[in-house]
């Protein structure tokens, strides 16, 4: 039996969450066109007759501007500490030397296989791709370089095959029927937050936290009550919209996604409240799960 932790790290908006969902075969992580969509470390578990692969999606690496981003960076750094295989995702668009401090930590890893995945190769040409491969070989000499396109599903099967080769021999870490380490409430809040990311502009989505206050599951339905927290009164008005139209759209789209996710009828109530400056409040960040490293 082989088992191990395969942790996915990299800068924002390089396709980590899309790759994670493809590797796990389930929609575990938010994957949108906007950067910084992943805020927590999210595990997705693949079980086969011969392996248990525990994938971890992590927030994009960035220089923190407030305490919530400090917590997000800590999630990414923790993924370097317990990896059996590390997937460092970059792409053909981003500046290669971005966040050099984090790359230095990757370079210093001992005894951990590192796969550098150059994503979005469908946006490049052969010459540019070869130059990128040469660059990453020079930057991380001990790493394997694999060009992929998560969007086009190119190269993902080869990545999975290589992961299986690199996994250590070990018993399973989780029950064989486990899919993730997160509870159902977590995915409710993530799906609601995803809709906010899609339907609101500028700073609004990044000032939002979603808390599920009630989750009552029956045989064929789930009743959910969730609070959307914002930092300022003006943001509350934007989230709700004129005569509640904006909030109603978020609720409708979230309910549809939740019904697909849980395969049950969903009754969803959404409320909006102000929690001033929560992104810089250590106590509130702890309450919202940002200081949980488990």
C-alpha cells in the first residue's frame, strides 16, 4: 500500500484549484478567473486499491497586506512541512521570480520530490515554453519539470502517474471512503463565497466571509441559514443591492450549486451583517478558521 500527502503550492491565479479538482475527480476547491479565491488549505482524498493520495490545495503565495493574508500564507508554508510530494504550479504568463522568498523555501526542501508544473501551455508557443523549462531547471535543479494545461486537461494524467510512482509505502491516513477533511458546512460557505466572487467587482468579494449558522439535513432536503459578513456598511448595501436583487441572485445561484453538490433539495436563507475590519482582527480570524493548521 502507498499513501502520502501531495501538496499543491504556487502563486495566485496559476490554476492550482483547477488542477486539484482534476486530480481528485471532484469539485473540491473554488476555481474562478479571479486571484486569491482559495483562502484555506483544503484536502481532497483519492483512494484506489493500491494508493491513498491526500491532495492539498493552498492559497496563492503573496506578500501579506493584512492579517488574513498572513494566515493564508501560513497555510501555504505549512504545506512545505508535511509534503511527501510537492507540486509547485507556475504558468507561462506569470513572472518567474515572483515571491522569491517562498521559492527559496522550496529550494531548501530535503528529501521531498518536487514537480514543477508549468500550466497554461496552450497560451504559449514552443520557443517560450522551452525557455520556461530551462529557467525552472536552473532555478530548481533537483525538481522535475512537467508542462501541462489544466484547462485543456493536457498532461494531468502524466502528473498523476508520476505522483503514484513517488508515493511512499504507508498505510492509509484516512478512512477509505473519505473524500476530504472538511465538513459539509465548509463547502456551503465556499459555494456561497464563489458566487459572490463571480457577481461582485473590485474589493467587495475579498471583504466577505460566509458563516453557516444552521445546517439541518433531512433524508431528501437540507435547510441552511448563512450569514455573509462584510467590513463596512457601504459594502452591506452593495451585497444586498436595490430591493434585495443582488442578494437574491447570489442565493438562487448558490442554491442551484448546493443542490448539485449535495444531490438534495436545498432551502437557503442568506443574511448580511457588518463585522468591521475582520480581516485584521486576530480574534475574528480565529473564529472564522484562519488560524487552524490542522
